[in-house]
C-alpha cells in the first residue's frame, strides 16, 4: 500500500454512507489523505451480504 502524506490544506469533513467494500475503501483513502471521515451504516451489525440477493 502506498504511503500517504496528510494535506496541509484544505481538510474536508466527509460523510460516507454505507459500509460496503466501496464505502470502506473510500473512507480509508480519504482518512489517509488527511480528511475527517464519518461513516454511517444502516445495519446495527456487520454481516456478509450475498451480492446476488437484495440486502
């Protein structure tokens, strides 16, 4: 994984909605870039979701 240096300016507050693979990857990349990240997930617990069936 590449090393990230936090930005001096600007720092954004970012809201990521959903703890799917894309949401978590985005949250990680944004946090490593120095932004303030909040993640919201509808489900109270983390569980595997079958991609071929509705959640």
